[in-house]
C-alpha cells in the first residue's frame, strides 16, 4: 500500500535575506526555521534542505540494511548511520557520504560490506538521489 508524507515550507523575502519555516505535516513532530545562511554557512540553530535529506537518507539506509541483514538470517543488534550531505553554493549538492557502524552477530566483515552496498543501492532514498555521488563507509563492530 502506497503512503504519502507531507512537509510544508513557508518562505518570506528574497533568498539571501529571507527566512522560512518547514513543518513536518504528516507526523506533526515539529516546525523548523530555515534560512540561506543556515544552508550555505553555519547552521546557527536552523535547518537546511541538505540536513533534511541527510535525515531521510540515514534513516532509510538503516532500515534497508537492517531488513537485508534480517532476511539473510543475521539480524543486527544495532545499526548507526550518519549521512553527510555536502552543499556547494552555485553548484548544489555535490555528494553524500553514508557512514554506518553496526553490531551484527554471525557475519563476516566482507558479508557486512556486501549487505551495506546492497542497502545503499536499493534504499528508496538512494534511488531518488541517483544523480548524486553517494559513497559508503561501513564498519562492523565486534
């Protein structure tokens, strides 16, 4: 069954001196301030489209990896994924680095790397971002 999730941004003013808010409408968990400065310089307590993409990508990848490992008979005890989304003003998003650390009993480092690569290739957010260079650092914890 398909689902639709919704977020809404209200923006006032021009790009460089304007500001806005983005609300996570479906979940209702919050409304967050956003500005050009928070996107192109320091965050200063505000979010950016890239941070929201990083949140979406890290959570999607963690779910995909967890599912793939469980399907292979080696469910993880824990998975921690960090997504670093790089934004270059004038160019756009220039790359994403996924860094995952996981405790997975009964699996080799090579098997874990293969599972992580499969999750990277097949998570729906990775697929949506196919025009972006996505790299992966995977670490199996003992």
